[in-house]
């Protein structure tokens, strides 16, 4: 029978915990040596902390305002494509072959233009988001380092990191809200006319181009009452 193997992420956590108190454990066996300080662990959701700071909310609102016109353009193009597709799907033989071919070419052209604009917007939004996250993240690391040293934390684990070894963490050791509070104190924002949303930073463009409409079947046919 094969021995039960511990999952790799749990091994990572175990090794981290074992390595931290090693010097203290050796000192305890040294005969009369002062006992080492107890291990103090905390967890932090870094992604949540970044977007929930006052600066993160303000940056999110600014990005949404910055890219609002491009989003509206994409939505308008999407509607044009959908209208063309509906005309083709609902023609029921009323359009000539030439007119049908013209509408299909027009839909295909709009779809290609839409996809190019969407790719450009996604790239611009992602780059702007990365700049915001990097800027806040660097300053938050300083806040975390100072807080951890002042409060004697042995280790702080990021629960939002991909492959995080944390499989359970009590709310009693979660310092996310405390770090947000300390960050807002250290880096207060200036008043802005743009209201800060409660959610995270804006996602890349969401509208997606429908099929050009060369085939009526992808779009359900509408029936007139």
C-alpha cells in the first residue's frame, strides 16, 4: 500500500512554519536559555486590500471615466452588428441576393473593426490597471512591513496569491481591514469630483461581437404579433 502523500501546497506551509522557529527551538534545549518568542501568523488578501483602499477606489473611478467613451463606441458597434444580423435572419426571402450579400459583407466588416477596437481597449485598460496596482502595491508593502515589525508577526501569508499555501485562516488573524485602514492613514487621497465605486478596478472591455450573420441560424428569429 502506498503511503499517503501530503498535497504540495500543504508541504509548502508546513516547511515555512517549521523553518521559522528552528533557531528558537534549538535555544530552548540549550539549558536555561530564554524561551523564544511565540510564532505569530497573519493572513492578508492583498488584491482586496489594494482595490478597497481609498486610493484604489479613486483610481478605479478615474479609469472608468477615462475609458467610458471607448466602451460606449463598442456598445454602439455591437448594436449595429446585431441589427444587421437580425435583418438577415428575419428577411424570410424578402431581400435580393445582392442585398443579402451586401448586408453580410457590412456585418463582417463591422465585426472586424469591433474586434480590433476591443483588443486595443483591453490592452489599454490592462496596462492602466497594472500601473495602478503596482503603484499601490509598492506602498502597501511598506505599510505591511512596518505593521508586521511593530506587532511582532513571524509571517504574513497572501490569501489572494495564486497557489497560496493557506487552506484555512481564522478571521482573528486576518489583517486585511487593518492594512487598508493604515494605508489610508499613510496615503490620504485628495478630494475628487468623481465618485469612487465600491467594486474593484474596471475590467477590460466586455462587449463581444456577434457573428456577422451570414447564417440565419445562430440568431433566433423574431415573430411579429
